[in-house]
C-alpha cells in the first residue's frame, strides 16, 4: 500500500496527477496487472434495479471497498449486444470504482438492440433521478460518462428540468453533435461539419444505421428484411442482398436508399424521404437541433483525431456551441473511437482529461 500512502501524503494536485496516471495504466492493462490493481481491493459489484414512475430498470453498481466514494458516475454503454456486461465496459467500471467512484451502469435496451431511440434518454434521466433521490442524494458530485452514440441521449437527459441543476459533469467519449452530419459521413465519407473528407469511415457504420432504424418500419416483412440486410452486410460489406430488395415497401426502400447512398449531396433529400416515425426519432436525438443553453453540467469531450465512426468535428462543434467556459475538448491521436490504442499514443491529452475529471469532483465532500 506504499503507493496509495504516498498519494495521500502528496499535495492535492499531485494526488490527482498520480491517480490519473494509475487510471490510464489500468485501462491500458485491461484484465492484466497494473499498479492500481496491485494497491486497491477489487470493487464490490451488485445488482441495482430501480423504478421511476412505474418504469423499471436494471443496472449494476460498482463500489470502492476501502473508502467512501468521491463521486457518483453513471456509465453508459454504446451499441453492443452485451449491454452493461460488455467486458471492456465492466473493466472500465471496475477501474473507476478502484479510483474511488461509485459507478452505476444501467442497461440501455435501445443501445443493446442496436436501435437507439429517445427512450434511452429517458432511461438515463431515470438513473439520474434515482441517484438524486433519498437515500442516494447527498453531497456527492454526480455525473455521466457516455460512449459513442450514447452521448446524445446522455446530454439530452442532463438537460431535463428536474435534474439539470444537479448534474455536475458529462464526459462524452467519441460522441456525435449533428446527427444528420454523422449519417452523411457514415454513408458517404464526407463530413459536412468540416467540409471535407477525412479518415475513411468504418464500413459497418452505414449498416449499424440501417439496423438501428429497422424496427421502426411499418410491416413485419420490412423489419425482417432490413434486419437481414444489416446482418449480412455487417458480417460482410460485400454480401449479396438483391434477393431481399424486391419485397421492400416504400418506407423500407427509403431507409435502404439512405444507407446505401454514397453521394453527400443526396443525403438531405434522402433523410426527408424517410418514414415519419424514423425522422421524428432522428430529430429528437439530434443535439444540433436542441436548445443547449440550459445545460448546467461541465462537459468533458474526449475524441480521437482519426475516429472512423464519428469525426472529431462533432466534438469540436459541440464545444463551440456550449462555450469554452463549460465545455473542454481533449483531442487524442491514441483513441480509436472509444478504445485506447496500444502504447497510449498522445497519452498527455487522455491524462489531462482524467485529471480534470478528478479536479471537478475534488472540492466536494465524499458520498456518505
């Protein structure tokens, strides 16, 4: 325990700097050995079901074992069928608990089924309300960390009038700002926010888009055909789908036309041609269409400079929209969307982001 004793005896800034380094090293180590694991006990993980207004949710809670928490962190997964039990997510939750955070990881059914919707923002809002209600409420700082497409719903949840004045921070990793621009990039490789083509987009991005909206089509036949097209193309971008296209209805044809399109000039019209139900969902999730002036939380934006799924221009635009006094941007070459690259390239930016997160919660009393 000599390392932790040295941290405790150091000046606050040095404590935060050293702990930020230990957190980064532990993230890089994955399930392997690290100094943080060597000098802290494994966190306590337990089921954390909760209900808000008769809406029932499941979650996991991770707690530090040797100290009162320094803050509460609601950690949100992105698109993954494994949901809150995705191995990288559970390891990161454990890292943050070892570092002194009480971590709540709610299940986001939309993200888990690859069908993100505004309902995910409601789940996140319910998690915030749960943590702010007795017996959880107290002096403990409260914030959200969201990965990838969970960033939009997280920010929307933090804007809700019943919680916005009590959410202290939002950490957004590889998130979007303008959903129409993100769709344009995923399907055509052109980024409207920067006005240029940058890193070639990940080929799976367009088919994740198709799968995420397939369940909102009008007929079971259309929904099944879209899901099968997405399944084939996610497994093999060149897979044949011609046998499925003739059976598509008008709404499904419009969705397929958008996802198969490669001409950025056609994207606005293709978006307008989508079925109303899909257009309403995309509009509701679009941060660029939201009034963000009432966001109280400090926003920590972390984005890879060569992100192949969501260009860094989104975090730059979101920072500009919120303002530099409330939004901080950390641009990291060593971040591949939401994964830290081997060797921790550009580790300074990632270290600085973790350090600033620790600083945000340093001046408040520990949770009781």
